[in-house]
C-alpha cells in the first residue's frame, strides 16, 4: 500500500511539474516589453497622480517602461472601454476607480463594459476621502450654513463635479439625500474648470478627492467644510466628518485600483499584485500617499472583486433612490 501511494504521488508530481514550470516561466518572463496603464481621467487628477507614482515604482522594479496614457471623457467610460477591449496579456492595465467602475455604468447604459464581467481585478490600491469644499471667501462657514441656505432657497445653489457619473457627482447626491436638500448639479470636464468657477463665484460648493483639494487649501483659496469618511483623516485632523455634522453613517470613500482586461492569466495577475505591494511598501511611496491623503489598501485580487461588486450595487442604490439621470 505504501509503495502504491508513493508511485501515485510520483506520477501526480510528474504530471503537474510541466504546469508549474510553465507558470514559473510565465511569471519570470513578464514583462518583456513596455506596459501601459490607461487612466480614464485628465492630467493632475488623483487617479492620474497615483498611476504615475505606480508606473515609476514598477519601471524601477522591472527595468521595463510603464507608460501612463490618459483617455478621459464620459465619466471615465471612454478610457475604461478602451482598456476592456485590449488584449488580456498584461501589457494594458487600467487605473480603475469608484467613478467609472461603480457609478458611471449606471448612467451610461452604452458604456461598453461591465465592471463585474469585463475586467480582471488585480489590486484595490488606495482609498481617497472626498472633501466638501467652498471658496475661501464663501459665506458658508460650516456644513450647517450650507444646508440652511439650500433649504431656504431650494434649487438655487449649485455644485460642480468632474463630470456626470463621476464619484464627486455620486457623493454630493448621497449628501443631498441625507440632508434632504436640492442643489443643482453642474458637470465639468475634469475638476480644474469646476474650481475656476468655484473660486469665481459661479459655483457654491463641490465635493472633490482630497489630493485635488490640498494644493488649493494650502494656497488659501478654498475652505473645507467636511470629509466624507466615517472618521477624520490624518492630514486634515481639524476638519469634521459629514457624520459628525448630524448625518451618522455617511460614508463615501473613493477608491483607486488596478484592473486588466478579462481573461488575464492568474499567474500574471498574482505577479502584478505582488509587485504592486512591493511598490506600495516602499518608504517613498508610503510618504507620497500620506501627503496626498490616500489610504493604502493593497488588497488581494479576490478582495478587490468583492469590493467592485459591492460598490457597483451601492452606486446603483443611490442613483435609483434619487431618480438621478445625466440630464
């Protein structure tokens, strides 16, 4: 019996050895040429900044160029669609985020991709607090000031976002539902023009990711009223949460991660996940993320898949409850 068991084990090991050798060879041979990370946003937005940080770290680690390619438009769906239609060979990746992956597909019915079915999740890289912002000279000093003004004049105030179907759009709609207020949405092609109108007095307020707000806050051009996370963020310790201002349970944490087209070989997927963890563990990367107000997540592919599924459902619930459309 022992001999038979030994023989069976030997046969099994010989049968599986070629597969193991192939997997090891595949991992060691990747990448053999430049890799592109598609960013579905304009230059300078938080996703773009993070993608360039990751590309620098991977380029140093691999000795192969990692290119960041911006393909913005339609709430991030244009770049996401382009990535979904690319070969599943590991040489085209997408900086996926809460907007294009959990919000925009509910608005853009012909987005051209299904976040659950058309991508291989690799890693949820970082969480990003959303920050409620007004101009520095705004008459609104607190969240309560803003809500009182909105209730006194329904539909008269306006808020901006980086585009219809963006996470900023969804976060403000969540806020409107909780506060029972009516503020008109003005979508822009990116955050920069929205800030121009905010500072010029054409907009009253907006939600934006913390990395986009910090430079203007440091320059004294904006005032921050609240953050969207359940707890205060370390880089803005004096800024209250929306929950603290009377809306318990309010939680809108943006996220940024790396996905690939569906069908990516699990060996390459796992190598990418491990190599991204190495980049995130570097002292320089950790310091840079902290400066931008980003929370490192470094999830597994399986955890990221569950997060995408959950966030997509959450976005749909907010949109349905508010009867929100692009018009």
